[in-house]
């Protein structure tokens, strides 16, 4: 039976996730046996992989949770694409900003991943509104597109709120592409309607890996417009 986290544990979880989305990274301790983990306090046979939102917190507990430890910075993309999806198959839960309290919050990795993705979209919207622009990758043939995870007959357009993150994806099949800046008004008035006509979707701040969050053009336009109206 799953234990319901207490209110303080939920508050700690939410603070961790807010910091992770704002900083676009978290910290773990890598030791001789992989990422540091402790036995679950609540589920027999399970372990809890530990993450921290601040490097100082991770450094404080490094020697206590691993042999030959080193602090490992994980980008939000790495966390969502590679690490959290693998934990359930290993019978591992997630501990956030762990501090050796008598009772620590333990969370399902996939639930945390979904909440982080939702918060990441909010972050994308805020950054796009503040900069009044987004970035795509494009070459002479057209914009970078990917096969939709929900329907292989459709595609989605990866977009980014930061030029550096877009340029970091210029590799492999996109090696000859360039990061193209699109004013937000053009993105709302031209790009999203173009995608909607084809029933294609959008991947905000797309990162490699499974479970990419895709939004319909209408949904993303609504979020961007609401932020605009509230500004």
C-alpha cells in the first residue's frame, strides 16, 4: 500500500521542483555503486535515489551516502529523459532535498517527472513572454520536426526559449541546421496556425529522450496569450 506524503513532505517536494525548473538542473551524488540511494523507510525491498536542488546541500551529505562520492550536476533534460524513467524498473523511489530526517518524503519517479514537465512548460512560457521570442532549428529544407510520440503518422516541432539550448541540439540529423529566432507575435500568428492546419504538435524546450511533452498549437497559444494578457 502506498503511503500518502505529509503536508511538510509535499511542501519540500514542491520547493525542490520549483528550484529544479528555475535552475534547469539538480544535483546527485555519484559513488562506487552509481547514484546515491538509501533504503526506503516505507516500502520493503525498495530504495530511494537522492537528489538535491542546491549543490551545497548535495555536498553536505556526500560522504554520508556514498563511498568515494562526487557531486554530479544533472540537467533537467537528463533527469527527465534518462534517469527518472529508469528508476521504477529498479524498484527505486525518489528522495528530494534529502536531509536524514526521521521521516523523509519518498515519491514515485514517474509522478515527479510528469509534474516537472508540466512546470517546465510554465517556465518556457514565462521565458518566451519575457524575451518576446522563441527559437527553432531550420535549414534550407525547412524547420526541424520529429515524429510524434502519440501518433507516428504525425509530427511535432521542437521549440526552445533559449538560443543556447536550441544550438546544443545542432548535431546528428540536425548538424547542418541553424537556430532561428522567431518573434513571439510571428510564432503565435503564423507558426502555430501552420502547425494546427496539419494537426501537428509542439515540444516546448524539447530535450532528447522518451516521454517528450507535446502540446497542441491551440493549447500553447492559449498559455502564451494568457500570460500576455496578464502582463
